[in-house]
C-alpha cells in the first residue's frame, strides 16, 4: 500500500501546480486584452499608407520589433519584466489590427462583423479550452500536424500575395481558423498535462492563437457577410 500512498501524495502538488499555472495564465490573458483593445482603437486612426507603399520595409520593421519582444519575453519569463514586455507586445499587436479593422469599417455592417468575429473567437476559445481542461485528454499528438499545417499555410499565403486569388485567400482563412482552433486545444492541454509550467509563456502562446483566430474569422465574415455601400 505504501507505493500507492506515495503516488497519490505526489499527484497533489502536480495538480496544484497545473491549476496555479492555468489560473495565472487566464488572469494574464484577460489583462492582455486591455492593451490590445487600446492598440486596436489607436490603430484605426493611424494612416497605414506607408505600409501599402512600402510593404516589404513595413513587414521587416514589424517582424524586427516583434522578434525583439519575443526574445525579451523569453529571456525574462520568470520576472515581472516578462509581463511588461508581453503587455507591450499585445499593445503592438492590437495596433497592427488597424488595417483590417479599417477595412471592416468600410462595410455597412462593419461594426457587426467585428463584434461577430470577437464573439465567435470568444466562444471557440472557451469551448476548446473547456474541453482541454475538463477532459484532461492529452492533445500533444496534434503538435506535429499543426506545425506542418502552419508552415504550409505561411507558404501558401506568401504565394497568394503574388497571385491575389480571392477564393484561395478565403480558403486559407478557413484553414487558418481550423489550425488556430487546434492550437488552442494543444496549448491549453500542455498546461493541463504539465508540459508548460511558465504562465507568461503559456499566455503568449494562447494569446497568439486567439489573435490569429480572430483575424482569420473576421476575414471570413467580411468575405461572406460584408455589405458594401
């Protein structure tokens, strides 16, 4: 009976740790929405004509800023500075929503489309996070499939920048919605299974899932339900 007692005792700290990481992750995730919304509101009033005129320079500059913040968050994942850098990143990401939000508002029902995309993203996240948390099923088997999928999605998206095929872009957005929904399952499951024990890095991963899910869901809604003036 002694081995059974030891196993049961060791399981208690593990459960406590995973619940703490999950709780802190959700709290920080909620906090990241504040700079995201502020950045998005600011981004809607920014003139992004420079980005349209010099897309490569804008892309490289944005990637450099994001990579710097990613590195800073990783390096300071165990300190308060990591939280500050994460909030700075989410503010930047919110501002980068400016172009797509500006485009959405050119539709008569633009505000409704944005609201539907935000609501749909929230419902998908809560549903999938609930499944990963309550079922306690290990979704790590999705990892390789999702990574291959995201690489193919990036390659296809870059290719469509040259071909500009609307139907293909719509299909890519649909695939992206499925992929990032899968990433939500995968990333929440990693916390539940003890694979991710740092709540800052866990928040970063889930935030990126939600962000990309929202963007692609909004693109789908604009293409399928957008009402032009």
